[in-house]
């Protein structure tokens, strides 16, 4: 771990205080935070911008609507329930099937059966603000359950892997894939025990991984190598991430995407305070890349142009 930290310092690691003071406070106006803190609003803005997102089946905004849950899902066998203002994957339930014998029983991604009443109780807790960032009232989103691309089949435990791209002033600066594990309960959350694998910005090929701040070569549950995977539609993913700048107005942004096996890349959410573990996953720091973006920044560049510049500037062929 210490050797990793020393290596990061040599490679321009960005620290927490610097991130907060120099980038988040300076480049992310607080009036724009609702655009990313409220997943319902994020989805609405993304759709208006022509970005692909998981289908929304319904929104439950107050306790009186909880009883409408069954009508919203109808005969759907899979769907996701999530708090609009949650964070870190808390409060998210992924339903992957229904019991063949019990009409009102649903199967979660973990394999556990849960009743309709238990799901409604969970939705009621979401609306009451149990998982809200602010602790206030919230909304429950019922949306399409992503079926991840088979390229990740050997390096994911139960849940759906996602791709985090850090975007600075509209330019994709660094990326990683977050791979669910048994310890993370199938969630793509590094703080809960998921594996983060760096990504070569030029090619979209995964690099070595990090688990609890330690460098790893293999997925802890499957034993499969995490490096060397070619992420499908990488150019499109970077272009979509770059477009997040126009959609949110945030100069320092995390864009989270998933790759559905049938629908391709989808925007999952965006984040005004993306974490810094992405630097460990990539074995290099953000500071140098941010400085380079400041040097080449062009206010007239389109998202497609900015994505192309990121591939050129930060690909491994340049030794980044």
C-alpha cells in the first residue's frame, strides 16, 4: 500500500483537500447540484439531451402512492427500486425474478425471496428519507433492470459492473470499471468492497485492479483476471461522458455508465463529488491530466472533439 502511495505522489496524485477547494468549490456551482443529486432530474436532463438511460417505470413521491407499486411493475420479472437522492448504492434493491409458486414473491439479485409487502415497506422507507443524502423526504424510482454485457461475466459477482469517468471542464480525464463482489453484496461500490479496474483512455482496455486500496490482478470471487478486457463502444462512452458537462454545468464531474447487453451504454447517474480512488485503480494521479486539460482547453470544442483529445492525450501509448 505504501509503495502504491509513493508511486501516486510521483505521478501527480490529486488530494482530497485540493479536489474540494480547487475544483469542486470553484467549478461546481451549488445551484447545479440538484441536477446530479436527484436521480429523477438527472434522468430527465439526460433524456432531453438525447442521452440513453434505463427506462423509468414510475416514481413514488409520497406515502399514498406506495400502493401503486404493483400497478407500476405489472408483470415485469425484473426491475430496480432506488432512492432518487441516495448515494453509495444504499437503498437500491435489484429484482431479477418472481417466485413460480408464490404470486406476490420477488427474487432479489442475491437470490433471496422477498414479498410484495416487504418491497412496499422498503419503498415507504425511501420516501421517508431513510437513504436520502439530506435526510429529508425522497422519491423512489422504479426502473429498468440492466442486464450487463457478457464481456464482464467472469469479473462480476451477481451485480452489474459500471464505468466511472471523471470529466474535467468537459474533457474525460480518467476512467475505471467497478466490479461487484461478494463482499460488496453485488454492488459496484468501492467503499463496500467492489474491485476498481483502471482503463486505458486510448483503447478502453482494462488495467490492473484495486481492492480496499490494495492492487489486485484477479477478481476475489471468480479468480478471473481483471486486466485486458476490451470495453465495448469505448469511443461512444467517452463522448457521452464529455456531454455530461453541458447537461449538468459542472466542471468537475463523475459520470457513471453501464453497458446493457441489448441496449448498449446507458447513463446510470452523475456525481458532483467523484472520489479519488480512481487514481489508485489507474496507478497514476489526476493532477497532471488536469493541468494538461487546462493547457489545451478549447471552449468551442464539442463533446466528440473533447473525447477524441482525451483518447489521444491520456492513452497508454503516450505513457500516461
